[in-house]
């Protein structure tokens, strides 16, 4: 699971949960991969991600991003490469995602988060 | 990548090892998947886009989207058993990608919202048609897909249900177009009659956000 996917995942389907976001990550196994870089594509992704969540999550995995996206980010090659690395190249292969409101765990196995809920857990 | 090459790559991918009738699992034929993706690509809705494939199964449409240059693809499925096949399909195509393919899979019920609304540009999928006691599932998929996307939703639907699906799409606020029609064989398990295979007509529909 990439941090871009984490940036989109919520537990808002659970009963009693308002936002369910961001999910806490407990990473037991992490890989770094090489994914094709395209500055134009990554620049288009940036307005779609929750930057605060990305920067705090990325720092847990050793990538330091500023608290706000720099104003010149579209022409800032170093920053774009860093964001590309954080969003697409850090791969959490084993661990858990944890609902911030209920503590419900969603296991990640072989890089795939299991977000399935039982019928009695969902709204 | 041209259509012929895409079709031949998709044709070599593995399908379901043990199709589950409950989820109406059957593989989108490679000639349909390739033509569907090629058509979408001509509308500039694949290259560089963020794409979600709902009910991805062995990942044919997700992988095909990545092959055509999608920037990032998420394949969602409720059945964990399909991911082994999807991952092995991806591994087989290793040399076609620069680095790792930009694909993630998520195990989830498509109709339960676990992804933030409007996270993707485009949704591309072949939904269950709702013929096995799960009527309405195709409309639930369209609804989920419209919720997740900003630009457009492309999906396959039985031509016999066209006017119903178009009306539902419009009720959900989308502009609906029929982009093409395919005829393909559905395995007997999913047909209402006991003939070995049943050819059905399927529409490629586009639901655009207004």
C-alpha cells in the first residue's frame, strides 16, 4: 500500500464514526520501490491530496516535507521528486491501519489493506 | 501502445481460478477489455490520470489502464482470493513497466465508502450485472464510482438494461453516452438458461460529471 492510497482511505463506513480519517499506520514491513517519475503528473496529484496528512505520514517514513506545499512547487523539481517518492515509492507490505475514532484495526497483508467490515459494524 | 498489442498482452493474463457465483465473477474477455481501454484512452482519460477499478478481479482493466500510461490505479475487490491472481498477473508484466507499476489493490466492499469522495479522475470497471439474486448491484457500482471520481465513469452494462441504466445515471446527475457495443459469451453459470454459453450484448457507457 502506497501513501497515496493511505491518503484516500477512511473508516467512515463504520457505525459511530464521523470522519474516520486519517487512519493511523502501524507498519511492520516497508519496502522502497522505484516507480516511473513524471513531473507533470505528480504536480497534478498534489492539489488532490490532503497535504497535512501526507507530510505527517511521510515524516514517519523518513521523508521530510514542509507543513504546507511550497508556492512554487510545480517548478520545484526536487520537491516534486520528494513528493513522488513519498506518494508512490514507499510501500507498506505488512501492518495495520487503525481507525482514529474506534481503534478498529484493518490489516495490511502483501501490501493490500483489508477494509472489509462485518455487517453489524457498518452504518 | 496499439490496440492489437494491448489485446494480446491482456489475453495472456490469468482469469479467476475458482469463480465465485455470489460475486458474479467472470473475466472481461481480452478483446472487450482492450477495446474498452483503447476507446477511453482516445478520450484522453487514461494517460496521466488517477484511475479506480471497482470489482477488479484478476485486475485486467486496472493493469490495462497502467499499461496505457495511467499515473496511478487502485483496484478494489471484496474477494481476497482474486488478489493473488492480480499480483501474479502484474509480476508477469514486470518488464513492460519502468520500475514498479503504479497500482495498489484494496480489499473492500465497493458499495461501502472507504475511499474519500472525488479521489480519482476516472473509474473504469465491468460490474456484476445483477443477474444472480443481487439485482441493483450494477447501479450501486455506478453510484460508488460517481462518488469517487471528478471526471468520468466508464462501465459495461447489458444492452437489454440500457434505458434503465441511462435513466439511473441521469438521476445521479451524470451525462450518459453509449460509446460502443460488444457481444460476448457469458459462462453458463451466469445465464438464466442451461445452454453451455450464452452470448449477451453489452454496452460501453460513459457517465460524465456535469
